[in-house]
C-alpha cells in the first residue's frame, strides 16, 4: 500500500535511519527504468537486425546515435533539474509528469510503419532518439534524488543495494519474459509493440510510487536557494578525483557488459544452435545479478565499497577466459553465465553506491554541491560507452561476415567469440585499475560530512 508523503516528515540534522518502506519506495523506480533500459540492452539490437531487418552496422549506429545524444543531453538535464524549484522539490516533479510520455516514446520504437530502406532507418533513429530524450528527462532526476534522500554513506549503500535488487529482478523478468511475451502477442513487430505497451504501463506505476514515497530532505535551506553556476560546477568536477576514478571503473564495466550481453543472443543462436535458450541464458545471467546483490551488500557493509567492487571484477576476469577456452556446450556455459552475473552484480552495486559519496567529496574540495550535474556527467560517460560499444559491435559483426537468419561461417563464429569474451576481459582489467585507487571509505566520508557541516555554519 502506498504511503502518503506527509507521513515521512522531515528528518532532523542527526538523520536517523529511514525505514525499509522508504527505501523500497525509491528502489522500485529502478524496476520501472530497467523495463526500458534492460530490455533495450538485451534485445533491441537483436530486434533491429533479426526482426526489423536492418544490417548489423546500421543497427549499431542507430543504437549509438540515440545513446550519444542521450549522453550529451544528460548533463544539461542534470543541470536543469538541479536548478528546478517546486513545491514537490527539485527532482520529484519529473517523475510525476514524465512517466507517461516516457512510456509512449518507448512504444513508438516498435510501431509497425511499413517503411523500408532509408525511410525505415530514419524512423528508427528518430524514434530511438525521442525515447532516449524522454528517458534522460525522467531518469536523471531519479538518480540525483538518491543523493538528497539521505546524506549517510551507510544508508546510501543500503539504498543502492535495494535499487540494484529491483534492477536485477527486472532484468530477470525482462530476460525471461520478453521473447515469450512477444510470441504470446503474435510475434514480429506487433508482438514487440504490445509487449512494449505492457512494460511501459508497469513502469509508469513504479515511477508514481517513487514520487509518492520519497521526500528531498538532505538539502539545507541555503542549498535550496542556491543555483550553482556552470563555472562552479565545472570547477567541482575538475577537482573531484574520486568521481573520475569510479567513472573509469564504470566505463570499463560498461564496455565489457555491452560486448558480452549484446553478442550472447547471436552466439546462442548461431554457434551453440540453441536459439530456444536465448531467453534462458539471459535469465540465468540477470538472475545471478539479482541473487548476488544481498551478498554483495553484506560484503560492502563489512569491508568497503572498493573491496566489494574489486571482488566482483576478479570473478568476471576469471570467467571470460574460462568460457573462451572451455567446451561449447550449454551445460558448460549456463553455470558460468551465472558466475558472470555474480561478478556483474558487484560492479552495479559498487558504482551506484559510490557515486552519491562523490557529491560530498566534490563539495568538500570546492564548496560546490551540484548532484544533478554530477549525475548528468556520469551518465554521459556511461551512455557514450554503451552507444559507441554498440556501434563498434555492429561494425565488427558486419566486418566479420555476420548476416542475419543464415548459418554463419566458422571464421565469423570465431570472431564473434573473441568480441564477446576477449574485449570484455581487457575492459574489466582496466576497470579494476581505476577502482583500486578509489579513496573514499566510511571513515573518510564521515570526515567529509563533518567538514562540510562546519563550513556551512561559518
């Protein structure tokens, strides 16, 4: 049952722990967003090539163009959200008024048009760009909202764990059900359209719950009236070394995830000859992410966010070469996909639990607090990596001779395997180098908060 906002009240300066119902109310938003994000990540490139009929190269660049536009727009949206003032706060109004337009733009991607050739390509680009624009308008404020629900680092870690649990459970749902629902609703473009409408409706409900279940309480009265300038925001970002370190870790993990996850359906269909197990494979992968989140949250609370994240990276780094040199049987692959999901769970939790702490790191070093702009930049980096990786994958699939719906040559399959496992291995090694240098632990974050509070009183 949804609780009214006024029941939550405002916390005092000591910031007592807020209840699990508050955390669930915020975290459920990631279930809604991942009905879009995860479904697009797992199936949209496959939809473009094997349903819509675009070439791998064209499909990759459709994906890249939309994500790069999204990435460029994210910091602008973060800056605008940071300057928004309303009776609902800075960030919550975007969830209330943006949910339905976001769902409608998602459905437009799968609208059967009867177009062909260049006209079809232009429509695919326009629809995807519109969707990514609306996604930024709603998602950026949601991400920044997590920084103003609480300023306590431990609570933020738990909050990130709840978010990731919802995100992973949605990933499990999307991986398992998407193609099954498409077939249930008639298959082809029409089946994808009805499935998109269903997912969009569920997402709207989730975002309305976030709006009604949260309050922006970790902002002082002075901050509420402040409007960080662009130059001040740039200064904060330039000085925020902790932010750039975790961004480097996220960049490597994003490239690895894109190359691995997007190639997996093709590999099961053409190399393992088990198209019927594509959904099962992705379900195993995302299900392991979901099931690992409570374990990684426990590890994080008893060690540090850095240690937890590095542990997951080590697991992933071990899985990729094992898959590459191991037998090509589903009995071998499925358990290792589960292990890869466990490693990915640590990366997701590690990144999204550390980003809010870098808000205080930047404020402590420069006196500027601009969580909206900070989240905008980090998502710019993430989505640029995802978009360019998708474009690179599409180009490389074309260059190695991939052609949809026909048997692939042994050379094409070998190149596909290298793209899926070799590139992610290198990217994860780079990510680990960045994460190992991340400086913020619980003790340092506590000192940062004390220093910031003293500065505000002077």
